[in-house]
C-alpha cells in the first residue's frame, strides 16, 4: 500500500499533482489545508478559532492537525496521499508514530522543487481566482517564511530515512507528474 507525503512550498503545485496522483494510484487525498478550510466554511468552533491564524499565513497548532490525521489514517483502507502535512519536524515524527500505531509506514516523500520568485508569481496569479483569504501579497510572504523556518527541515527528516525524492516542479504539469510517477515506480 502506498502512503506518500507530497511536499513543497505554498504554490509549488501540490494541489495539482495530488489530483493526478490520487487518480493514478487510487489513493485517499488528505489535505490538512482543505480540512481546515472546511471547518471555517462550516463555522464550527474549531473553524472560528483558527480563521485568524490561517488568514495571517501562520501554521495552526500541531494538536489540531494531528487529530485530523489520526482520524484519516484510522478510516483509510486504500493508501494515503498526504498534502500539506507534515509541516514541521514534530508533525513528521508524530506521523511516523501514528502510521506505526496502525501497522503502516510512509513509503516516500516527494518534494516539488520551485524557486521562490516563481512561487510568488504563481500564488499572486492564483489569488485572482482562488477566493482564498490567504492568497494576498502580505500573507504569501508570511506563508513562505513559515515554510522556510518550520517546514523545510522536514525534507532532511525524510532524507535521513532515505525516503526523500526531489522532483523539478517547474515546467509542464504533465512532465512534472511523469517525473513523480517514474520516481515512485522505481521504488
Ligand atoms: P495549505 O492549503 O496547505 O496551503 O494550508 C493553508 C493553511 O492551513 C496554512 O497556511 C496553515 O495556516 C494551515 N495548515 C495547513 N496544514 C497545516 C499543518 N500541517 N500544520 C499547521 N497548519 C496547517
């Protein structure tokens, strides 16, 4: 069973590549960002608590996302594509423990490599149509800062485990998917 972490900065194309990968390998797509946005849209207690944090581009607390991930793994039977999780080393460690609790493990972490100026260009472009309240220039800067400070070390975490696959995230969508699939097939 494949359990893949799709990794990359905001704007690296995780959402787009997730759709293609879940279809190809019949995986469950677990996006913590989508789950959190749903809480806000549904105006739940949790949604009300996290809205201002998400609007600022900062990460929400680990406990919140870990609980969501625990439930997602518990109910999954087909393999998971993790999108937007883990976002820091503590979450990566917790994910390993959770997977072990269910007798599973992470197969690999695929990271999409995109230079910063291209990330900003893509996010500003997406802002015109996404309707996402965190797609504006100030928040984008904070999201990239959070990524560099907290999320980037997650790549080394998987590198040490020999599970890190780096893919060039610039170019045609189908070429990028082909590189990801080729790397997964080699495992
Ligand atoms: P995303 O859709 O993955 O870009 O996530 C949007 C926002 O949701 C982030 O800027 C964070 O505020 C929050 N978020 C998503 N995933 C996580 C996570 N694993 N840990 C903490 N915050 C998260």
